[in-house]
């Protein structure tokens, strides 16, 4: 039986998109774009939420480390975003797909009128077969890169869940550097078990979230569980899986057991 066509939001993290040096991992990007283009060609509506602008800008500018000063982080983000979109556009064109860039701030999703315009833009792009590529507008928004302040988005896990809610997506997939949600941190607990399905975010589940991820990214399991809460409440399944295997997206779209699936809350 042919799987029903879905509206799918895929979020890819910095650690999947870049080498340890911070330079873009072109092979990983090419594999991801190929799968997303194929899913789009098969009739699914695909939205990509991408991280990596600051890391890529840092490498592009030849800086020895990620900047610590806000204005320098935002400058690196501006350079990195331009670089990433150029390469995404080139790769999607190779597979005969059109893409569009959408940069968001917290104000864009908090304000009802702006959110409604955003919904219309996404709807129009998807109806035209275009793949929207979304990132937080780090060159003007400090919600993610400066902590301790009021923030709506704050990280691209949360951003992707808000986009999934805004677009009434059927499925959100977080491509990470880990296979899914484990009963404990598998890097320090070899006996940790991978959870295949989560139907409720119980206190026990929430306690399984560790700290932040790699130096190149900002998110950890805690931000992914926050994203799961938003997605599940919006009637959208969410899957956490390893970004090193983008081909798994085919099986995830067909609801096979890949990574950890957070099952949407029944309406």
C-alpha cells in the first residue's frame, strides 16, 4: 500500500552539516539534499530547517574559534548564511528542485499577523513544489546566540517545531549526532537502551535529557524534548534520528522504527 503523502519538516544540526573544523561537510549536504529532493519528487511537501551559519561563517572568515562577542557572532552568521544558501541552491538545482530561503526571528512567529503571512508564504511555496530552507535570522536576532534573555525560538530544534506547528506538518524529523532518545547518555552509559516510541512526555522521559551537544551546535536532548512537546501538541509526530544516515528519511516517512518517534497527541 502506497504511503499517504505528508508535509514533512526536517531539521539538520550543525554537527551533521560541518566537519570538526567548522567547514561545510559537502558530502553530508549532498546526501541530505538528494533524499529531500527525492521525497519532494515523490509528492511529499518538504521543509528544511538548517543550522550552521555561525560555524560556517567562522570557518569562512578564517577565525581560530567561534566568536564570543555578539556583533562578531552575528557577522559570522551573515557570512555563513550566504555561503550555505549558495551551496544548498546549487545542490537542489542538481536534482531539479527549487528552494527558497526563509529567515525568521521570534517576532515573526509571536505576532499573529506576521505569523499568518508566514503561513501563506509557506503554503504558496509548497503548492509550487518549492522546498523552503529555514533558519533563525542570527544576524539580527540574538535569541539563540545570546542566552539568558527572553527568547521565543532560542534554538533550531524549537524553531523547527514552531515551523511544523505553523505549517500544520504531519511529521517533524530532527537529524542529530545521536540515534535517538536513550534511557541514559550512551556516551557514558554503554548499557543505555534506545527508546523507539514515546507517547507521553512523563517526568521520567524528561529526566533522560542531558546537556548541550557539541561545540559546533547549541542544542542538546533537552531542546529536542521541548520541540517534541510543541510538535505532539500540534498533532505532529516527531522523530529524532542520526543525521549521518539521511536515507533513513525514506523509512521514517513510512513509519518504520528508526530512531525515537514521539507520537502526536490525539485530537
